[in-house]
C-alpha cells in the first residue's frame, strides 16, 4: 500500500515538475508546481513526517505559490512572453550540462543503492515521545538554535530591503 | 572566561558582537522611523550614522572581550578562535570606514538614513556569521544575510537608474551563485553525512567521504565562493555593480563582502576540504592566475575611476586566491593581514573618489581628476598614497601585505604563481599611476575651473584614519602581523601540502 | 489507531466519511435557508415559506433549480481554469471537517470508535494547510473569467485571505501553547482537563480568531471579494448553474467548518460543561477520563448515550456560531478595502503577536512556579487575558487606525459651521463638499 502510494506521489511530483517546464501558460506552470509540491508533501506523509508535510503545503503551496500567482496575474496580462524564451545554443548547452549532472548523480546513487541508512533516532519513537511538532521543534530550538535565529535576522533584512526598494515615496 | 557550547546560553556570549550588531540595527531602524519621513534635517540624518557607529563601537568592545575567552568542550555552531576575531576586526573596520564615508552622501542624495545604516549593520553581522561559522548552514545563512543587505544597499538610490540596474544585476547573479553554493552544500552533506566543518574535515581526510559526490560538492561551493569574491571568470557582475551602486556602498562592499567571502572560503576550504587538497589545488591555481592576469589587463583600459577600482578589487581577489592555493600557515596569516590592509586602503581610496564626485555620482572619469593636485593638494596627496598602497609600493601597507602573500606562496613552492603575482603587480602600477598622473600632471580640459570639494567631519576622519593605518602598517607591521599569524594558527591549517603533489 | 483492528478501522472510517459528508452537505443546504429566514426576521420580512412547511423544502428546490439552469461558459474565458476554479474551491472546504472531533467516542462490540474522521497527528496544521489552499479556487475562477470585476474580486480575495491567515495562525498558537499539542482531540481533552473552556483563559485569542475567521470565509463585513455594490458579485460574476452553486456550497461549508472550529478550539468541542462524566481521551493505549491527584490515569466510562449527548452539545455550539455569522452579516456594513488591509496588518497582526508573547510569558511563569494545570491555572490566565482584551478593545475604539468613511469623524467640524442645505459641489475642492455632507 505504502509502496503503491509512494509511486503514485512520485509520479505526480515528477509529472508536475515536467508540467512546470512544459506548461503553455504561466498559470498552468504554476498549478503544476503546486501539484508537484503537494505530491512531495504526500511523500512526507508516507515517511511519517506529518509536520513537514503540513508546513510544505502551508508555506509553499499556500503562501509562496499564491504570491507567485498574484505576480503572474498582475504582470502577465496580455503580454506575449514566448519571444522571451529564446531557444538555441544556450538551451541546448544547459540541457547538456543538466543531463550530464543528472546522469552522473544517477550513476553514483545507483551504485550505492544498497547503502543502508545510518542508524539514528527513529522518527516514530520521536513522534511518540514529543508529538509530531515536538519531534522537529526540539532540535530546532536546541541544537540548531543559532541557525534558526540567524534565519530570523535574514527574514528581517529581506523585509527591510524589500520595503526600502518598493516604497512609493522616495 | 570559558565558553562551553553544551550550554545553549553560552551561545549568547560567544555571539555577543553579532547580537549587538543585529539589535543595534533594529535600534537604528526604529530611530529612523521616529525621525520621520522627511530627510530635510541634515544634522539628524547624520545623527543616525553616528548612532550606528556607536553600535559598531559596542560590537568592537564585545569582540575585544572575546579575545580573553577560551572555548572548551564540544564544537558548537560558531567558532571562538582567533581567525574569527581577527576577521571580525576587519569587518568592523570596514563598517567604521564605510559609515564615515557615507554620512554626507546619504544626506546629499537624501537616502533613507535609518534603513541605510541598519542594512549596513545587518550586513556586517552577516559577515561575522560567515567568518565564525563552524557549520555550512551558518555559512550559508551568514552569506545570505550579508548578500541581501548588500543587494538592497546597491539599489538604494532610487532616483538613480544605474543604482537600480546594479541592484538587480547583483541580486540575480548573486541568487544564481547562491544556488551553486547551496547545491554544493547539499552534495557535501550527501558525501560526508554532516554539515559540521570539523566532521566534514574528518570524513574527507580519512577517506570515508563519498569521493565523486564530494568532488562535485567542492566544485560547486568553489564556484559559489568564486562568484562572491568575483574571481575571473565569475567576475562579470562586479564592474557593473560597483559602478552603479552608490559610491559609499561600493566602497563598503568591495572591501567587506570580499573579506567575508574570503574568510569563509579559507575556513571551508583550508579546514574542511584540506584532505581533498589535490583535487582543488589545480583549479584554484588557474582561478588565481586568470584573475590576476585578466583583471589587471582589463583595468588598464578603464577610463572610469569606479570601474578601474572595481577591476583593481577583482585583481586583489586574485592575489588572495594565491593564499588559498598555497594553503599553508604562512599564507593564511598573510591573507588575514592582506584583507585588513586592503579593506582600509580600498575604502580610503573610495573616500577620495566620493569626495571628488561631490558626494554624488558626478566627476567619475579620469579626465575629471585633472587639476586636482593643484586645487586640492591635500586630497590629491592622500589619493596618491592610497593608490600607491593598492599597487603595492614599498613603504605602504599594501606592499607589506603583498610581500607576506609572496612569502607564503614561495613557502608552498608555488614558483610560477609567485612570478605571475609579481608581474601582474607591475602591470597594475600602470593604471594606478595613470590616475595619479591625471591628478598631478594634467590640466583640466576646461581651463582650470577649481574643483569644489566638500569635506565634512566624517570624511576627514575616514581619510585621516585610512592614511594613518596605511602608513603605520607599511612601516611597522610587526604587531598586527603577529596577531594575524597567531589568529590564522587557530585555524589549524596543517602546513604546506604541496609535497603531496611533488 | 485507537486500538481498532484494521478491518474495523477501515469500515468505521468509511461509515464516518460518508456520514460526515452527507451531514455537512445537508447542513450547508439548511444554512442557506437559515440565512434567508434569519435575514428576513432581522429585516422584518417573511422570508421563503412557500415550499414545504415553513419553507423547509426550499433548499431542495434551489438545488434542483441550480442543476436545471443553463451552464454558461464565457467565450473569452480560459476554459480549463474556469472549470477548475469551483472544484478547487469546494474540495478544501469539504475535507477540512475531517479532523474535527464531533462527539465522545462510541463503544461498539468491535472496539471503541473515536468520533472523528481522521485523528491526524498534525490536526490544526492540516486545517491551516487546507485553508491556505482555498485561495486557488477563487483566484483561478476570477482570473479565468476574463472579466474586470471577477479579477478584482479574485485579487481582493487572495490578498485578504493571505493577510488574515497570519493573524488566524498566531491566535491559534496560543491554543496550541496551552494544549501542548496540535491534535484537536487533545485540544478538547485539555479543556476538559483544565475545567475551563479556552474562551475564558484565551479571550483575546478567541476574539482575534473570530475576526480572522470572518475574513477567511469572505463573509460580511469582509466580503470585499464579492462586494455586489462595486464588483457585481466579484469572482463568481461569470458563473452560473452548478458551478456557481459550488462556490456557494464552498462558502457555506467554510462557515460551518469555521464555526465547528471555534466551538472546538474555544468552547470545549463536544464537551458538556460542569460534568466530567463525558470526558474521554486516548492516552497510551486506553481511553481515560483524566488523571487523579497522584497523576495516574482514570479510565473513562463510555456509553452510546454519552456519545449522543456530546454530539448534541457539539451541534448546538456549532449552530450558535453559524447564527452569529448570519447575524453579523445582516447587521454590519461592509469595510472599505483599505480598512480591511489596515485592520489585518496594522491591528490584527501586532495584537496577535503581543498577545502571543503575553500568554507565552504567563504560561512560562505559571509553569516555573509550578502551578498545577487546573482551575487555578486557568483562572490566572483568564485574568491576564481579560486585561489584554480590555486594553485591546479600548485601543481599537479610538477611530484612529480604522478611519471613518467621512473625514468629519477624524477632524470634527467647528461648532459654528454655517448650515448649508445643499452641499456646494465645486470642481476645485471636492473635499469641502465631503466635509459639508459629513457635517449634516
């Protein structure tokens, strides 16, 4: 059951990702992106990482993508963007590089596919002890508290920067 | 005083300079809001700058206090070692000088002073996080804090199209390079199973790291760093951004950002990827050689002073890459010393440019400097001093720093690179001295109308400090050099490893 | 989960899904009727009373009408997204209910069945996730219609929902802090355990939640997206027949779900007040009623009539909030768009943040001086919260942040204003005319 669901979600995620690239209109691409992110959230659920799944949907699908949709709708009204997407040598080159990287990583991972994951605290045990949120909140506020706080500063800086540049009165 | 990271509270003490800067950034922001929207009141706009400088002073006190602190127990997210503290001094110097040269500019261009100084403080905090990070995640976050603040600063002058262009270019290419960097971190994590630098170092040196993945990770992180230090061929953004950004921002970022990127570069490559030296040694060699040669040659044909200084800044990045290629104790100490000297002399040179350009974006061509020696002999003298120091003229700090780099490279038996370093330095004399020649020998094209130059107190202070430091480090480098060497020793670089190759 | 064998779990879950879905759909239908009857009552009219006794068959007639009406598809619309819009709107509205516990567990011969469709470990976060997805339907529908009014409505809807989601989430966090977990079953249990419904110890959180919930459901006074006097009907202007109906069902399903959430989060859910006989919580493999003085679990006594009673309590509380929704809609005027945004970002968000700090600090202090989690604990929080609420209310009631529609409220006219029968509408100074009108 879990295996089948995994392949369903994986296929949806990959299909969505391809749809993003191949979509005819930006809005279609965006919806494919939402599909892709949602499928990844589904995979998180299969991995018992419920909190991550919820946050994935809330933050990416629910907030960031809505803002993208906003921007696309506001900027793209009646604009024909097809000439902007120049094909040719560069895209061929990027495809080649991306393909080479993909092939290389694929080969590496295929060669190590029997690698067993390192022993660590099982997610189930952590969730049982601290709850779905506590299992992730605990390391976040103890071991990783410094990066966590720096992220706060980062967001503040980004907000200040955006406000400075977007303010109407100068 | 002892710091033990097994207690989370000790992070507050270990991160005191960073915390002070961040909190002070918020204080300055609030003060800017309370000051009101109008930027008409000049003295008060400058008041915000002085307020920000108070924060820098507090951070400096905290940084000095950390010198007496010893780290025990397990490694934390942040290193408390000499390397970090010395780097912090460099960033604080950059902040001090960068703010001093900004005062009049911010006032004249009617920029939003509160946000301007706050962003500067935040970016300095980001630099400190980068230099002190003992975890790749912290390196990345510090990089982002610094970069985003600087992106916004580059585009800060909303009335100037070129400023917007600079901000956008910097932002897009910076985001691009961040992508490389982050992917590199991910692959390194995949290869070693950790983002903790000492753990990575262990995995790399005893060979448990996954070879090919690690190679890709190292390569991608190298590309990310190369973007940030604007090494040729990843330098394309630098001249346009340096030219378009407000001049004080250019001064600040050409020194501070570069120093921070190099500090993190050193820590990551010389500590974590030490064991994989053979695989990145060659790349660094070529990167450094092309940067030195390319940047100096292109700088020869520039006619805009800011662009010339931009290429000069790229070239200095090339010299510092020599230290990374050498990867030994002497080079690490020399690089720290070099970064300090470079920060002071580069911002000071920009200070003169800002003064001549009337705290705006005027009179930036070489031609505009004609007659400066006659009208403003003092300023012209200072400019000449800073240019000579940038070029590496004996008796100036620049010479001492470059000499130390050269010693480090010879120590690592990098003969060819040493020769390139010397030759490209000789080439660089041409363009630095060309500007000096315009200053002293040329008459202005329009027949000698005097250049009105306004030198407010902040600018005077910056120029005096800059000149004093450049001369002092040129003549009596001993104590600072010893401190730099001792600081680099804390990094734990094993020593010259070229023997592996020979 | 909950100690049921997989077969029983599957069967009971299927039954619960079907039952909850059907009840929800019927409830939606009758909420529309209730809305019309209550509005008629408020406006001193009769309301629909022709179809069936007291008009009770009116929703069925409406449903048939909607099915039989012509389905229009505007020629300039983007077909795919136009069809997709209503679908994306209705799905999140309906599936949100899955995590709401609606009664005490039911003992059956095959094991004790919890009365909740899916007790997922992330309860409230699941609700947040789905409510954030609800925007897509409205935005896509409005955009694909290729109509100015629809598009404006869609933009307003998404801006509004994104803005108020922040305050909604932050007011929820206070509940989570008091509960110590995010599952709604535990939220209900902790309210039983505390002996107080969270509406008292978290009074300001409740107020913020209600305001945000109104904004999230796009109901008056926050119905900017479909403001019929400016935007025809906003994002569903171009929709007809069943597709329009789906937007309509989504809105009412949202109303019911939000009401159920308010009841669950702040009014004890299915808990019957002043009686501990109904308390039940799945704790370490068994159903418990609570803990005795020594901290050992006391087993719960379950019965089918308790399940029925608690279900009644839940329905009662939910209906109460649905009525409040309707009452507010027919009583308050609509905000201006800038007022909505000001309220969201300049009042709700800072207040929610400050309140969060207040509650977190109080909880920290109470835990540090080891006050046991019980009535005293709740009462101290109630007092602190009430102070916060009073301060908030007084602060809000100053007519400064949310300015009135006329300038007179902010800049009172001088007493000796010459009385003008007809305001002078001069082209040069329209503000004078507005002042004159406001002064009369």
